[in-house]
C-alpha cells in the first residue's frame, strides 16, 4: 500500500469519527464504560473525589452485605502508631484528590471498575482519635464484618500498624501469604509499652496466626534498622533488599515472589517509603536508595494471576510533598493492586510481567 492509499484508508475510517468512536473490540469495551453518548466523559476535576474515581457508597458499611460489593476501597485515617513524623492520617484524603489514574492498565489490559462491583465506602469509623489500641479494635471489627460479607478490602492508610488488624480479619480462617513492598520489614516488637506501632505489624500478624511467614516476601528493604528485623529471618520470611533490585533482576524477583506465595490466598501491603524519597518524599520515614516508580509497577504487574484477597497502600503523609507526586504514585499503585484483585483477562496473560 502506498502512502496515499494508507492515508485514504485512515480518512475513510477516522475522518468523521469522534473521540468516543473506538474500533478495536477490546479498547471499545473499555471506552463504552467511560463515555456517555458519543464522546462525552466525566470531567476528572469535577464531582465528589473518591479513591480511583470509584462510585461513592458511604452507606454500604451500614448494610449487612455491604451492598453486594466484590471489592471495597476504604480509608483508614489513623497514624497514632508512628515512630517518626506523623501525618499519614491525611493519606486517604490525599489519594482521593488525585485525578487521571486509570481507568485502564495498558500492561494488564484491565479496566477494573468496569469488570467488578467496586466502590469507595468511605473511612473506617473509629471511636477515638487518641486511643491507639481502641482504634485497632475498631479496625479489626470493621474488617471482620467486611470479610464475613464476602467483600475483599483494598485500603489506604494511615500508618502501617493498621495492617496487623486488617490481617486479623483477612486471615482469620486461613493464614494468608503476603507480598510486602517496603523500606522496612516491620517485624519489630512492642516499644515503650505499645503493642501496636508501625514498625511491628507483621510480627503481630504471624504471632496471631493470621500471616504465614513462609509464604511472605518482603521487597525493597534498606536503611539503618536492619538489626530490628531478626524476626523476619527467624520466622522464615524471604527478604529482598533494595540493592538487589534493578532492571535486570526484576524478572527473577517476580519469579521468586510468585514461588514464595504460590497459589494460596495472598495479601499485598505497599508502604510508599519503599519508593526512593527523590520520587516520593511525602512519608514519615524516608529512606534514601529506594525503588523507582517504574520498578514498583513492573514488580506488581508481574504478580498477575495470583490469588489476591486484599491489599493496602500506607504511610502517605502529603504535607511533606508540595508536588503531590507521593500521592500520585500511591494512587497509581492502588490502581495496579486493584487490577490484580480483579484478575487478568485471558488476553493479558502473554503481555504482563
């Protein structure tokens, strides 16, 4: 075909087409969920902000079946368990204000909001802004109701201490495996009389019998707190340090993660401080020498097809980042985990990873 023939064919097909006219069957199925009429889409800067622009269903939590949702997006604005800078209580609100994340993941070939019943159901109701232990009791009770209703949770913290109480619900009847991306192993013991703190949720979860350490891999670990993480090694967790991660090593690390968790129920816990503070400064415990956002996304996308029963994104403290980059990266990670929870389309099997 010469250039004129090619141009004539393009003019015939697209010359009078609108932006909403999509011809590829797969892309058209995604577009049909986004456009109203021929070419009108929801304005990203208008309306009530929600996590990943999901439908807002704040009343779902008052219903026994949570409105029949498949996956609930939930904020947990609690940061009483931090050891350094606070502020991650504002993480859920920060992620809700991020626009233009999704609706489609081009690697996983997934538009999750059009493939499952998903909604932002608001924040976990807590009785006290001052009592850390009572906050954890409220978190555990809320998630046990959610899991009992058959709804899988995807949460935004808040500090990382919230994960232990979420796992008490998700792993109540069968210990789960975990893919944990973080600068820190978070397997320290209690400090200064506090059982709950963001440096120790996964020791608690193992000792509570809800997390299987031999099916747990921790990726991106670095910094000066290595001496605190002996429980990870003693319990049988797999630890991958940040300096082991690079473009060439990622496929092997993905394969290792898939082998560690296997086919059983698996939870994904992502701490934004796993990302180098040059990209994501808005966190309470920044550690130089971290992952790049592209490495995080490649790693997560390589987990397609696993049995993901829940996840969280934690430790975004937006006041330390005037650019909003930290919240934007966290929202993109949240969307990627949501795609994994929805699961790949058959055509995506050969393209992800």
